[in-house]
């Protein structure tokens, strides 16, 4: 019997984001479980993946060449999209997949129903629900009816979208057999990680940290991530403005971010919006004490407030500062939250999560 063919469509895998990390976990598990996996990308441009992928993964880099600095509806991008349509159609015809998983909202999202109407198509959602009603958002919503199954990361996101054929499957975490060391054996570091973009709310984190940093010169704030140079410069200017450069730093992303977490005490999430942040699961796995703004909708679907972390009312900068300070000074509380989180995160073990994905794929292909 031939292996089930899964085709995943993504924009790229060379960046260091949470979606890219999740895809690497899932693809590697699928291949290990005997599935034949193909990955179609439109913007990878021949670059190597940031995270490790099983060498048996079949990659199709279609090189759309789109200019993201201008509208996707611009004459240039529409001309490129016309060419890309035929590239995508040829690739899918050549692969002849049993099931297709769509991860983005690029041109692929709109083209796929025209190309693979007879193939079961799954749309997965990695961004939090939006109430926006502009033309693009209405078009996205209209096209949901052409997808057979919709995979959400939390029950709340599934409820907010209210689509037929919805399934809830959280992000997976690859658990380690090693037990992370206690917080007192680690550096006095507050850390955060992610794409250096405005939606991550790093300005809020810097504002919170600036009110207490001078009181604790033996503590540091470390930010890990990649982003636009001008935006990183603006954050650096804020660091200088708040006079916290002596104990605050921005570092490039690390493929082994877990090792940074294992040597840091507190994880701080200041995002304006998160769906189901992989990085929070990794912080829990690393036995860190966590503070997060209760932004829509991810953190509250992962953290149990005052049990596995501290959820701060969104936009309340002063409360965020006080929560950081509480965990910095009350080691017993920080350790209790870290211990509880480390136990709680086991429900997201990759083996258990991938069983749900495998069941979905198998039922789709053999029903």
C-alpha cells in the first residue's frame, strides 16, 4: 500500500518564527510515522530552512517573487500571481496529494479551490480572530467555504470563527526527558523571543522594565528575534531613551532558543495579539516563571492565571511591571508557577498532539 501523501503549502520556512518551528515538528513526525510529505513554498527563494527538517521531505520552492512592500493587488504582483497560478497547479498535479494543508493567506489560499477542488483541503489558523471588515477580510471569510476542514489552535478561536468542519488541535511541544534546573541556579534574566514586529508589543515590555530596572542592576532583559532593521533601531532608541541599555539587549534569533530559556528565570510576553503562541509552551517546558498580557486570545488559553503564570490585564503597563518585580523578588512564587507550568505543558506533548493530526488525516483519506 502506498504511503498517504500530505502536501503542505506555506510562504517560507527560512525564518525563525513559531509557525516555522511548528511545521518542522509536525512534518518530521509525519515522515517518521510513514507519511509522504511535500512542502510547497512561494517565497523561500532557495534559502535553507531555519529549523531542521527530515531529509525525506520533498520540497517545492515555486519562487513567486512577489513584492511584499506593495499591495498584493498591485499590477506587478497580479502579473506575478498569474504566472504563479500555473506553477502551483503544475506542482499539485505532479504531487497528486491525498490531502492538502494550507497554512497562509497568500495567493495560494485563493487559488487552491480552483486547482484542487477534488482533493480534501484543510485550512489551519495561526493568527487570532479579527473583527476587521475590510474587503480583504471579507474575501478571506468568503473563501473559507471552499475548505473542507478548519483546524484551530484553541476552542476559543474555533468558537469565534464559527465555521463548519472545525477541529481543535493545539501546537505540539517536543518534550525532553531531562528535568530543567531550579530557577535559583539560572541567570537573573527576563527574556522574550519572537519576530521583532509591532504586534509583539516590545515597546510595552521596555516601558514596564524601565520602571524597575534601576532597582535591580543584577538583572537583565534579553530580547531574541529578527525583524526589520528600522524597527529594531526604534526599539534600541527606546532602550536608550529609558536609560536601560546597561541591562537590556536585543539579540538575533537562535535556532536553539530552548537553551536560552533553560538558563533564564522569567519569560515575559507583551504581545498585542497572539493565537496560541508556541513560545509560551516552550517557556513552560523550560520551567520558567511567566508573565503575559491577557491579549486576544492565546495566553489565556494556555496559562492558568496565578497557577502556571501571571496574566496581566491588557495594556496595564504598571501591573505588568509589578508582576515582573514580584517574580524577581519572590523566588518561591516564581518556582511554584514554573513547576506547575512544566507539569501542565505535558498535555501538548508532540506524540499526543500528532495522534490527533494523524487521526484527522487518516479519516480524511479513508472515510
